[in-house]
């Protein structure tokens, strides 16, 4: 067994070439000492501290942005899915034999419900206000169930006795409550129709809540379609993310001139815009983390030049190039881990506060939600950790390589 001892700067270095565990401890010990102490090596300590803080802020920002973008997308997705059928079959503009077609569609695997609806643009009139919006006539299990989930006041049964359900924001704009009377202007030629407000519905999507009124399909056909039995078909499915596959099968059953669309297709532009915005934000924050990680490279290079004599001593007592390089790779790894842990803690606390207290309020008429939603998955946190590990490792390679190239004799002569 070969043992080496050296005393340098109050450091007792023990090296047992036959004991890998002892050598690993030695390498970690040296890496931690080379980071610098606050009082004795303030410059190295300061550069290391700045590198750690940069990574921490980058990680925390990345977590928050990911959480907010996920929250926006998922919250909006849930509300859109709740406010409309998953698949819609329309004619030009309506289907005449919609009930017969729906009976065939009910038998298809994956379809859990069918309903019928018709919709037109109208003007809502109260004693003080005129507001443009939509009127929707509904019938069938899926359409009724969709509205029932979001009833805030009153009841849905009122639409079968010449009543109307109004969106919550529309009712506020009209200054109308349950049991009040609202007048709508529509049809060709335009006429006025009076309805008693039977209930208030709140989907949670501002643009829908501020423009929607709901009556029975029978009443709609009588007043706006001259009594003609026409409507569109709304379908609900058991897996909303496989709508397109089911829609393809639906197209093979419905008439050739019928139009089949899904909630994904109807909102394609909206979700594409959200995805693009998310990618842009992630790219910016990823660059910030990369820059912060390469601050570690600068810090390590500073350490190499300020520790040249120490490196010379270590080589003189028998440490190999690979072991010297390992010291600086470990040092970079420790700085990266420290920044990552601080960032995860900071980001986690901020996300918890945002979810728990809803302290950030948003204008609902712009964002369709009144608070800042935050959702982040374990996979995304793991991806952030992996990204920090990789960038930190890459940033540490060049300083470690330079340290390993130093010759003992030249290093010991360095002043």
C-alpha cells in the first residue's frame, strides 16, 4: 500500500492509491475547497456565488413560466371542452334528418352521448341595454348535460316553458336576474321575442359567458326556423384526445355534404398560438440557464489560474491528469447542484403561493380567467434538472481540461 501525505495551506491530503473510496472523498474535498471561502478567497467565492444565483434564478423562472403556460392551456382546454360538444356534425347550415343520423352514430364505439342544437346571432335587449350575442337551441342528453354542469342559478327545466338561460357575464351586462324578462331581436325578418330568464349559466370562458343564451331546440325551430325540423348534431366521446380518429369514422356514416369538426380543429389556432408562445418563452429562459451555466466555466477558469501552485503540488505528489480534471468537473457539478436546489426551492415556493392564494388577478374579459393558473408535472421538473446537469457538465469540461494540462514543474514556479 502506497501512501502520500502533504501539508499545504493547512490542508492535510491523504491519498491511498489502492482505495478508490478514499480517493473519491479526496477529490470531493478538494473540489469543495477550491470553490473558495467567503473570507479567505472572497473573489473565487463571489464568482461561484454569482454562478449559483444565476442558475437558481433561471431554474425558478423556467418552473414558473412552464407552470403558468401549462395552467393557461389546461384551464382553457377544460373550459372549452365543457362548453361545447367534442365532435360537431353540421349541414348547410343544418341537417334535416339529424335524429336518424344520430341514431346510427350512437352505436359507434367511443361515442358516449349525442345531442342536437341550432344557433343564430341575435341582439339581447333589456330596459337599458342592447348587446349582440348568440342564441342556442338545445335538445338531447349530451347538450342538456353540458349545460346542467355549469348552471349557477335557477334551473334548466324553465327552457321548456318559453324560458331562457343566460350566460353569467351577459346577465351582468344586461343587469338581469332569474325571473326577469329579456327581449331578443332576431330572425329574418328581425322580430322581437320575450323570454323569462329561467337560469344563469357560467362556463368560465368570458367570451362564451358574455354572449350566450340558451332555449329549447323546439322553441328555436318554431321562432327562428319557421317550424322546420332542422339541427346540427353534437357528440361527446370517451377520449377527447382521440376525437380526430372517431371523427374520421363519423365522416363515413354521415351524408357526403355534412361537415364534421372536432373541438381540436375548432380551437386549433388558439392552441397553436399558446404552444408557440410557450416555446418562445422556454427558448429565452433556456438561453438564460445556458449563460448562467457558462458563468460556471468562467468561475472554474478563475479557480484554475488562482490555484496553479496547488495543482502543481497535487501533481507532484502523484495525482494524475484525469484526477485533476475530476476535481474541477466535480466543482462545476457542485455549483450546478447548488444552483439547481436553490432554484427548485424558490420556484416551488412561488408556484405554491400562486396556487394557494391566487394573488395575481387577471382581467377576465381578456384571459377568460380571473386568476393565474399554475400546473407543472414531475416530468417537466426532471427535464429541467437534466438540462442543468448537462449544461453544467459541458461548461466544466474546458476548465477541467486546462487544469489537467498544467505541468508540475511550471505550476510550482508560478507566482
